[in-house]
C-alpha cells in the first residue's frame, strides 16, 4: 500500500465511518450488518484506490460500496418479502446521509450524527451500554479504546456491546429520534458520548500520538449543536465550556518531537485566547443557573488553570475544593486521584501522597496512578521509591509520547 492511499483510507475512516454506519443502520436496522459492510468497503478501498486512484469524494465512494454490499447480502439472505423490501429500500435510497422520516422535524435535532446519538441512547439500555454502543458504532472507536475509557477489560466491553445489540434487536427498539419532549431522558447519555469522544481525541488511549485532533474537533462541533439545541440545559453549556478550555491548551501539550509537556511547563502565551474567552463565558453562564453539575464543575476547574498567569499562580486550594464537590456528585476513583494531586499542589506532596496510595486497589492498570505517586515521591526526595513507581507506570502507559516522558523522568532520578 502506498503512503498516499494509506493516508487517504485512514483519513476517510476517521471522518466517514460514523456516517456510513449510521446510514446503513438507519435503513436496515441491523447493527452488525452495517458495521460489516462498512468494514468491507474500507477493505476494498485499498486495492481499488491503488489501481484507479483516490476518488474525488472518498466518503461518497465508500458509502456507495457499503450500501451495495449490504444490498447484496440482504438479497442473498432474503427469506421473505420483508427482507426483499429492505434490500429494495437500501438500493434505492437517494440520500444515504439524510433523515429517513420526519423525526428530525419532530425532535428539533437537525444534525444527522447527533440525531443518531440520541437514537442509540435509548433509555431501555443501561447507561454504560448506551454510551459504549454509540462510541463504537457512530464514533468508530475500537472496543479496546472504549474499554480503556470505561476502565474495564476488553472482553467485558465486547460482551456488553453484544448484549446491547441483542436487546435492540430482540426487544424491537425503534431506531428513530424521539420527539422533543422525550429528548431530556437521553441527554445524560448523549453528553457522556460527546465527553468520552473528546477525551479520546484530547488524550489518545493508544498509539504513537498523544492527541487525535479529528475526534476532539468533532466532539466540540457536536457540543455546539447540543448547546444550540438545549440552550436552557446548563450541563450542555458546561460540557462545551469544558471542551473549549481544554482544547485551548492542545497545541502546547506536546513539543516539536511529539513528547508530552506537562501543564506546569506549557507555554501559556500559546494557549488559544479565543477558546478560553468563550469557554469562560459559557461556564459562568451555566453556573448562574444555580444547578452545578459534573461538567460545569470540571469546566470551572479548567477555568482556574486558564486564568492563572503561571503554574505558581494557580489557585490549587480552590481546585481541590471543586474536586471534592465533584466527588460527591460523581463518586469516582479517578476524581479522587485528581483531588489528591490538587491537595498535593496546595498543601505539599506529603499531604497528597497518602490520598494517592489509598487508591491503589481502586485503579488497577491505570497508569496515571503510579505516575502520580512517582512524581510525589520524587518531590519528596524519595528517589528509589519514585524510580520503582515510574517503572510501574512505564509498563502501563498507553501512548509512545507518554512512555518517552516517563522514561525521561526515570532517567533524571536514576
């Protein structure tokens, strides 16, 4: 495979996978068939594009091939009039990316992918299954990536996805957008999908690169659409604010070699002032509603960082207090770990270390736990213990950028 074709296929997968799969699911109602045919289209693209050249509109080419593949399979497996009607509908659909009914008009949701996210997040499914299924089907994340986002083993996540698809099929859950008055019951899951999608883009769970810009950009786009759709929903505003405030620092999170740069060492003059201003305004607007939720609190924490002139100027006591409030709303060992870091920065590493060590059994395999412990031990001058913790973190670090950073830290104290 030439580098040009490889890059074109990779770009098309990132940008088109969700739309292609969503189109086939909407028409056929068959999740497995949709994913299978989309994958077949990408597989076929490699030799065809090598032979004929990269098409002018790769997404349209892939959609047509996937749709034709689904049509062939449905006709081959047809056992009655219903299957034949599905095949005919799929073959004749004039607009594979557009809405198949009036649900967009009824619900007020105009964005096709966002419509499909609301559809995937059916209240009959468990919350974790709603989020996982949407990330897998529409965002194109692998089962392994989703498992890491949920901090569960990959086989566990695989079984969860299979059960969710089976429930949709066996229970006859309709694949359509609910009317506007029923959207709120799905809002929490949709916000969760957008949040995890942004996280995977902002801090990749695997691979050579620290970030995946296309995913975080798509999450911000969806976040803006959600905020416009639900202007009175403070958590939608809070999530958009959170993503903007984090994305403002994206360009400084890695150096020219692609190595991780920690928050305290980032060049704050290069942070995106426009995103910071917009994010700050959004979080203030949301908090004025007087009903602070998890995304608003996290946005407030991010705002504390962006308001500081340098690392020493950061209001760590305020950040620690905000994490304490967040932990009451979202009991989570990851939140407690972040609170421990804030306490260590506010009161010294000796105050934060016991809080980190108390989380040992709660976060198995989470590399940031030994990495945080190593950093606090280093600050305390316990270099031998710090080296051991850095080695533990190195064995768990997910990306090459983070591995190189940890190696530098280890080399510095060895």
